[in-house]
C-alpha cells in the first residue's frame, strides 16, 4: 500500500553498492526502517542529502504490515533546516541526538504527541542564531516525559540533591553514584524549569555543560539502559570544549 507520512531521519546504513537502509521516526507508524534503492548512484547527491540526521521529510513508501523493511518511493523536505546542515556545531548536535533517538525510540506505533515534540524542537533548534549550546541538554530532559520517566522538579530549600535512581530531589546526599552535588542539582533544576522552545535563561559554562550531559546520560543508563553508549558523544564534547 502506497502511503505518505512525515518522518524524522535517525540513521542511514549503506546497503549494496547503490542503496541505503534508512531508519526514521514517522508520524503515522512510529519507528520504521526503509530500503532506498539506487539513491547512492552517481548524480543522486541531492537524494542522499535528504537523509541527513534529524531531517524532517514528507515521505512516500510502500507500507506492508509485519515487514521489517519498507520500500522507499520518494521524499521531500517538509521543513528547511539549512543551519543544521551547514553549521558544524549544530550538525554535531544533530548527529548526537539522532543517535540517541535511534536507540531510545523503539515503538512501532503512532505517538502524535512525541512526534510533535520532536518536530517543533528540531525546527526551533534550526532557527536559533545564538544561545543554542544548551539545546541538547534541555531536549534530553524534556523528551523523557514522553518516554515515561521525566525527573520530578520538586527541588526546594529542603530537598537539594537530585537522586538519579528515584528521579527526584531529596534532602540528603546519600552517594556519589546516585546523587548529584549541590551545583549539578541546581543546574538540573534550571533545565527542568526551562522551556524547550525558549533557551534564553540558560547560560552554562563548558564545564557545567559537560557535567550536566554526563549526569543526564547516567540518568538514562538507569531508566532506559538500551540507550547505552553514544558513540558520537566525544565529537559533541570536542565541539563544546
């Protein structure tokens, strides 16, 4: 059945001499894999460029239920994302977040709220001309709500330390393995209080940013172990060092 849907590109893998296997997160079907035959042939550079990480596509493909690989027919950009492709810092963040999403989004059914969050966040990130160095931190925290375990923003004058296992703030510092110190707990609360579409209030230092990212990934290791190691993390850290 020929079908159309919006989809966000997560990953591509070379298949044969001229084709690609493309993993996307789609508005209608959740996470799906497609085989795009012949797109790597000479003269089809524009077609390959469609499959850059986090591109948002209007996608045409043949859908067959219970088939692991769907057959790609055609696609076009659903939203222009020029800065994500041309700015090294943004393209590095895109690569990192696409790898994270590839591992985190396993569901094979529609989730309109999650897709809307992804689409709006990506378009907003592309539109930012400055003050976007903390985008990935806010994104990782706020998407956890759609994955079922967003941290509890309950920090007050008594509950000062964030417990990674419990996903909430507590009154005592119980262990370095599961608790963040005062500074990191304070910064995490700033992220929890922020809006994904408004980053103007956040201005972390490089050191704070690295520690926050490390702690957020530790949080995911506990609550979503399948995310595992993010291979592109070292590239991201080098860009913001």
